[in-house]
C-alpha cells in the first residue's frame, strides 16, 4: 500500500464513483485499497467534500449512494438544470425578509443547495443545507420575496 497525492486520490475516487455503486466511506476505503492506495476514512471524508460528492437515492439500492454532481463544481449550472432540480426536489418555499427556507425530502437538501450555488442567481449570497432544509440568504433585506418568486416559477409550484 502506498500514499498518493491528493490529485491522484481524487482521480481514483472519481473513477470509482463513476464505475461502482458506493454506499459508504468504509466501502470507498476498501475500493481504494484494492487499487493499492492507503487512506484513512477521515481523509476520504475531506476528499468527498472537496469533490462536491453528493448522496442520492437510486432504485434497487437500500439507503443512499455517493454520486458526483452533474457539473464540475466551478461551472455555473444552466437554468434548465436548476429548473429540473427544483422541480424534482423542492416541497415548499417560505420567506422571512432576506432569508428563504426551502424544504426538500429527507437527505436531498444538498442537491438543491448545490444547484442554487452554481446557478449564480441575482441577489443570492449563498446557501446552507441541512438534511431536508436549505437556507438561502439574499443581499437585500427584503430580497427574499423576489428570489422566492423566481424559485416558485422555476420549480413550477403553484
């Protein structure tokens, strides 16, 4: 077993996630070890965050699996991508001044937050994702109303 550079490790993790169904960090550690790469679970945890890896539910698999985002994390998501994500994952949107609270199914908030962060929506400073809730912060104190309306339209919510 050998230690490798972060770039090489990230490459191998990406390759594994594209070619295997990975349900947990211990499994990913084992798959890397099978490739001759020695790594701790703590390092894997940091790598997954740096790569922007998300957890999703897929048919015929118990629990969630690791997945790479559809777009590289430094690209801006097209509006169609944001529309699709919001349409599929947003349950409710509520506003308080410059704060917007978006509700999603359990385990899905990070998918919505990632799409929002990459969309470069006007007036949005950033997002914070929990398990089933995304907090969106806007620049203007009353900016939540405008952004929430835009999100409702994109999600095709009534």
